C-alpha cells in the first residue's frame, strides 16, 4: 500500500467518523417516546481527573460529571444505567463520580451499575454507589484497596552520569522524587494518606452494599473476584449482561414496556472520532495492541515527580 492510498483511507475514515458522530449528536434515543427513558453512561478505561476529552481509553472525570449532571437534571430521564469497563484509576476522580451518582439517587431516580469485562478498584467504588449492581459471571471486579507508587531512578541516573540537583522550601517538598529513595518519615507520611483513602473506600462499600464494615475489611485486601464470586460475597446483586441490566433498570424504575435508551457521552464529535481512531490503531489502552494500563502508569510515574493515589 503506497502513501497516497494510506492518506486516502485515513481521510475517508475521518469524513465517515465525523458524519457518524454528528448524526449521533443529533439523536441518541433508541426505543419508546421520551419521558420513559433510561440514560446510559459509559465508564470505560482508566479513571482520571483530566478534563481533556481527547484522552482515548480514559475516563475523564469532568466529562463524566457533566453527563451525570445532565442525567439528574433531565426530567425525561427516569433512571440511569452506568456501564462500567474500567480497572480503576484516580481515587479522587472515582470519589467525585460516586458522589454525583449519589445525587442522582437523592433526586429520586434509580441508578443501576452494569459491569463489563472489568469493574475493579475505582470502577467498583463507582458501582458501589448504585442502587443495584449487575455483573457477568466472568467479570473481573473487586480489588478494593488503594495503591501509591513512586520510581527510584537514582542508580539509573548514576549509570548514565546524570546528577539531579534539588532546591526545596521544606523537607517533604520533593516527596516521591525519582531522584532518590523515600526516607522512613516520607514512607510513613504516604502510608497514612493511603490508609485514609482506603478507609474512605471501605466506608463507601459498606454503606452502598449494606454490609458490615468488618465483612468488607475481610474482602478489601486488593484481591479480585469473578462476577459470580462477587455475587456470592454480596458485592454484586445479580448476574447478567448489558441488556439484562437495561431490563432491570426499567423494572426498578417502573417503566411500562420496553424502555427508551438515551446514551449520554462526549459532546465533541472530534473527541469521539479520535478515540475511535486510537482504538483502531491500537493506541487505546483498552486495546490488546497498545500499551497496558500498567505500562501507561509507569510512564506517568517516571514523568511526574509527585506520587498520585490510585484505586487500581
């Protein structure tokens, strides 16, 4: 395939994708008349607090918050189905998303979480805020816990002859710097932060699932469960696929007949197009061809000196 053919194919994909995205923006309603519809929100990829909609394969916190707010304020949406396929991510972003789900429930609308391939850690934090959780028997879920990692590249820097110099205003200002190992005091400080977020996570699960906190603690050691195991442990309510979750949502919301589906999502057609192209080319971190979430996180840790708290 020559260069002109490649350019022609890419141009064709761009034109087709933009037309499809614009058409999708005009009408995202499937099924019955408005007023008895279910708003569907997708949580797919690593959960981040970023605003950029062009991050293929990532859940941008601000974009999702806007969708949840729209679902809460739109009177034609009677219930919300959250489809989750995420290994987790930012603890703060997961918390914000969960809090917005709670607002929807307080408004009187039913919220159901439907788990796809994976709804682990931060993904489970979000699911725990729903009225009901449905998973596939083979879904990977759980991973209730918190992790913070830093990179110590001191030996590497020594080998390549790099000697970083740091000027700081206080002893903890460069905590987590890859230039040196953590001090015992720094490790203790970071551990208290991790423990605090962990306890918040446990509280969310205990409250959301109506479980005794001691029972949650026994499960909250970071291990993952299949959907079937999670149901036996009380972490999931029912087993079923996406369409089963739609039916359950309609039933709980007392919608007569087949519910109408309204898919909320990015309002920027180009953002949706770019995400599709990234997936096609293997750049989406949900793709088996591109970088894994773990590899992406390692790059982030190398580039960012300050450690971040993750639910993953």
